[in-house]
């Protein structure tokens, strides 16, 4: 979910390859030598950047949870003065779709490996995720005021399930194209919220 356009740092390269490898083969199925080879350094050279695989996993999962929350807050701040909540909801959906399409390995990694985090890191991930959900719930309830808070929260989680299904949509290249897939996911998300609010 990086929005910078300059070249990634070595640390970012390591994290990207670690996420890909962990998602493909599982956390315990990947060694530091393989991660190092994927970025052109020795396995032991990784220890200049991270104390170990556990630290990489924690930074990946805590990091993406923090990025999603920060991105949602930024989108809401940019929409200050907008009189309708509809564009706010569309903006949140677009941001999450960007994540779901661009960071598919992180979704797989979260599903499979969250329990491998230390308790403190896992609690931090959950705390960031709860804050992210609550931002969405507030906007959804502005668009659909008749929707009770528990129902809005359930709808938000359901839409996340829909959007986060992207790792299961097929191999990269088998989708109709990023733009068409993003539009389809957006329509489906809005349809799900509309059905919940009906």
C-alpha cells in the first residue's frame, strides 16, 4: 500500500519478498536464506535489517493494519466539508480495494499466520483493525441511518470478507484486469451495504 514513487528501500524489498514467500509456502516453510536470495543478499545479511523471521512477520501484519487505518483517516480528512457521506464510503471502499488487489500476499499471510505473532503484536493488530472497522461503521451509518450499529458492523465485516477474497480469485493474470476487477468489487461492496440497509 505504499504511495511513494521512489525505489523501495532494502528493508521494504525484504518485507515484500518475505510476504510473498510466507504466503506461498507458510511461515515455517521459508528460511532466512530463501528470503535473502530473493532480494540478492545472504540469509545472515538479513539480520542487519531484522532480528529474525518473527520480526518480519510482526512488521508485515502490524504495518499493514496501521497503513489501512492511516489511509482511512487520511481519506476522511481529505473529504472534510463534503455534505454527503456517499463519497466518503466510496473513498473507503476504493482504498480497501487498492489494498486487496495490490497486497494479496498480506491477506493470505494474515489469514494463516496471525496466531504466530507474539501476544503484544497480535493485540496491536487487533486494536488497529477495530479502529479501522469503527471508522467504516460510522460512515456506513451516515449513508444508511436506519442501520443499527451492530448490523452496520456486521455489514462492514462482510464487505471486508468480500474484498479480502482477492487471493482466491485466481492466479495473477487470470482476472479481467485491475480496473475491471476494482470496479466489480466496488459495485459488489456497495450492493452489499445497500442490501444491509434495505
